[in-house]
């Protein structure tokens, strides 16, 4: 429930940051479908968590991984820096020439579907694979019912 | 949910508009926010809403398992097929300019439309499929 509310809030601040496409996705997937799936998972599994046991090795792995991630952020450019590499490489071409080259007013769509068509094909295959996996793992077979 | 008459009435009233909004998101993604992914999720959300209010059994009669499987693969095949078509028309893989040699921009439009349609079909089918898998477990 809280995760769903958080997703809806995130969608709101993404609209405030002018990332309407991301906000749209967050509202539909995060607040909508994920909440339903989460509640269904809770309904299928047990409601109460088993009493957790403290595991030192797991704690160590989490701390080390977290430390590396924080260390990685030190190399990132400053927040909102216009000279950051991500704003200098291909972004200017996408923004300035996508209308002549692709003719689609929504730059997000032109980047996703045209400039980065391979990536989007890969993403679609990932989604397809996720569907296949869930189907193979969770779906009950008819033979199972008969037995 | 047999006795929740308000929920049932409101759902019946809203469903066509949700489906219509999904189609609008799908085909208007070039001009406004949205695209295949969002449209697919919204379409699936409409089916999930139907399943939640009117039992998954009825939802499976609206969109049977077989249709879900077929559409899951069909979306990707459509996407990859556009790539093959551009090769056959003399371009690179997924180079939509090849779809219309006289007006490359029109080719881009057509390519993006078809590709987003493929994404939308696959995403909708996969989300519905995941919902069905969970609903099956709940029923038993």
C-alpha cells in the first residue's frame, strides 16, 4: 500500500521535473499494476514474516556493496551540471535535429523507437522473457490438476 | 464481489474509457507523452480491473490464455519484422528511412508506429499473463 502511494507521489514529482513520460509509466506500473501484484503475492504467500535471524555474512555483503555504491557516486558530475558528459555527447543532436530527421514532436519517442531502436527491441525481449518465466514458474498445468 | 453493486457499475462505466485511453496513448505517443509501453500497461490494467471486480474466470473468457500467449510473441515478431522489412527494402536493420524512399520522415513515422504497436502488444500480453498466473494460484 505504501509502495503504491510512494509511486503515485514519485509520478507527481516527475511531472514537476517535466519528465512526463516517466511519470506516466510510474503511475501506470508502479502505482497501478505493481500494487495489485504485491497484494496478490501477499494473499498467495503467508501474511506474517518468519522471525528474522541476524546473519553476519549477509550484513557484511550489504555494507560492502553499499560502500562501493557510495564510493561510485563521488565520480559523478555535480547535480544539474550542464557540462556533464551526458549532456555533451549525443543529447544535443537528438534535441536539435530529431524533428528534421525523424519528424516526431515527442523527442522521447523518437529516441526510444528510432535512434535507440535496438535497445527498445532488447527491452521488449526482456519483458517477453519475464512473462515466459512467470508463466513457466507459476502457472498451474492441467495435468497437475488431474493427478 | 457479487454484492458490490457500486463497484461493479462504476467499473463497467469506466472500462471502455480506460481501453480507449490505452489506444490513445498508443497511437498519440508521437505527439504527447506515452507510447507502446505505457499503453500496454494501461490496457492490461483495464483487464486486471475487470478480473478483480468480476472474477478472473470471466476475465479469462474476455482474453483467453491462448490469445495472451499468441499476442506475447506477436508483438516481438512485429518489432523484429519491421527490422527485417527495412533490410529487404535496402536499409540497415531498423532503419525506418528505408520504409519510404521518397519521404524518409514518413518512413520514420510508419516505423515508429509499427514498432510501438509491437511493444504495446507484448507488454499488454505479458502483464495480463502475470496477473493470470497469480490469479490461478489464488483460486486454488
